[in-house]
C-alpha cells in the first residue's frame, strides 16, 4: 500500500486507462527475457497440477462425446493451447484425455492433435528438448508453435510437424490461466452512470518497472475519470457496459478483459465461427464480486463479461459456479446449435466433488494410518487448495512427518520418493497456497515442515527433473 510509512514509493507512470499502461508491454517482455526460467522459479502448480489437468481432460471428454455426431472421425481433431508455459499442463491433460478415449467406444478412433503455443521462442525450444514430451511428438500427437495472439489481430499457427492446419472438425482451444495476465479496463458504476478507473503506477527501490514486477513490488493507485459513450467501437463491449450500469448495486467496480475479447474475435475469424474455447483461471462469475487487484502479474478474470461477450456472438456455454475457490471454468462452443447438457452436468459433478472434500471435517479420520506420506498425498488430493485442513493434519502429525523427512531427497528416503513419483506430482494441487506462505514460515513449526515437504517433493518428481 502507498501509505506504508516504511517504504518510499516512486511514481513511474502517470494516470491512464489500465489497458494503456506500460504494465502490459513490460510484463510481456519479462516472459520473453526470462524464457523457460520463469516457470522454474514461479509457482504454477495449481494451474498445471494433475488434479486440474485431469479435471479439464474429463470436461473435454464430455464435450467430445456430446459433439460426436458432428465429428468427422476420418479427420484430425485439434486442441490448441494458448500460452502453454512449462508444458506440464499439456503433458498431463493429454495423458488424461488419451486414457479416456482409449476405453471410449464412440471416440476410440479419434485422431487427437495437440498444438502447444507460446510467445517465447526459448520456451518452444525447451519443449522440443523435453524428454517427457518427446514420445507424444514421435507419435504425431503433439507439436509446438510460436504464437502471439494479440499481434495485429491474426493467428498464424504453424507447427514444425503438422501440415498447414485445416479445421474440418471445430478445434478445441484451451486458455489456462492466460487471460488473467492480459490487458483489461475497469469501471465504476453508480445510479446508471459510468466512470472509468485510471491507474498510476508506483514502485519501491527498484531500478526499473521490470525489476519491480518480478519482485511483485508494484502498486496501482486508482482514480476515476468521466467517460463519453460510446467508449469502444465494439458494440458488444458497449452492451456489457450498459447492462452493468443498469444493475441495482451502487458504487461498485469491475473489469473488462479486453485482450480476451480480441482473442475471441481472432479465433472466430480463424475457424469460421466454429470452435470451442475453454478458459480456466482465477476470477469471478458475478461482476459485483469483482476485485480490480493486480497481483503476481495478473488481475482476476471477469468470467461474467467474457461469458456475455461470447454469448452475444452466438456461443453455447458451460460455466462452473463454486464460491469457495477463486478458480473458474468457462467453456464457450461456437457453431454448436444445441445445449451442452451433459458437459454442464460433468462440470457440476466435478465442482460438487471439490465442495464435499472441502467441507467435510471428518476427512482427516479417513486418511491412511500406516503411512504418513500416503496420508499427506491423499489429503492434498482431497482438500485441493484447502490449507486449513492440511495444516491441521501437519500439526497433529508433526513428529511422524519430521522423522520421515530426516533424509535428503536423492538419498535413501525411498518411501517418500517412490510414493510421490507414483502419484505423478498430485501433491502439488495445493502448491500455490504453500508457496504464498513461504514468507511466514519459521523453522520448527508446522508450516515450515509443510513447506519442507513441498520443496523436497518438488525436487523429486520426473517433471521437475525434466525442467532442468
């Protein structure tokens, strides 16, 4: 906060609409300059965990089943991931999807092609060298491309192995924790009036904005600016602003994901309005719940605005509603003329399963009793980002855990290493919660031990070794 008396804040950018801030170009440059190292150093376990990847694979499978009557099984079915980052999500998603397709009579002959894309050449080169991804490339399932979805509004996707893409079947586009890192504008609404949120950028004791962003030491100071309508040339965005102004709540702020809108437009052109777009990110589904808050190179995504924008372009939709987590899923199917009833039921089922695990207090009593590491992993799977239950377990079993972790990874602690490898890193479903708590850990307390478990597990998994 700017009123922190212990810090000397320096103004580095005068007030302007948030979408016009140098924040976005600087942030993009960070990803380009850091390359694959940004994914070695930054937490991405919630976005790429086995839990998330397998859940999205299950949703994709449900969608494919519902789409089956319209598919040409003699032609490839393309998945395109925007901003694939470390590649960990793609690897896990594909294994989960291919496993389901293999046992599915209706889709067992579907020719899956998955295209990982990113704006950073260094990351694409890393994928090509990654031994975990190699077999998928060899089998003709996986390929890579450099792709900046916001460059002059065009998508020019060409892989090194795939021929020029021809979408006989409508492609399935995945944007996993991507749109929340792209440009937004923000507005305040009161009694039918609209004011735009302008921002000033401040940083503390850094030589550049890039350095401050990497250190997560940037503050946006907000102010309001009267606007003239229309604010945008795009009538669909203007309609969203009008709808928001007419909501009954007074004096509330929300954001509009402008970059996401542009990418939707570009995808519509590329695919002749026939594609599915699955968005998974931290954010909110009720615009009144918005927090225009910049944290860790991202803003929470306004799923409601994105949903309205896609619906106005004719998309059928599936959306997750879950008040106890900040992560949401939105599936928009363009050119799909019937309701996605089965896919929505699958999303509801997955969300309900998370809620049950989060709310039942007796989950601790159901854990394995003989092997504390097994219990740790099962708890991570069941609570999935609920650090309170996890901390309770660690506190109650501190002595047993400490004894299990006396030996360093790579030594003779075969129980820990083998168990973590067997579940393919599912323990990282709660990784971000732990990582965000690092600064509060103290040697000898339960949280410190929990972080010790996490760090050692992270070093011990096959994917972590492939990241070296």
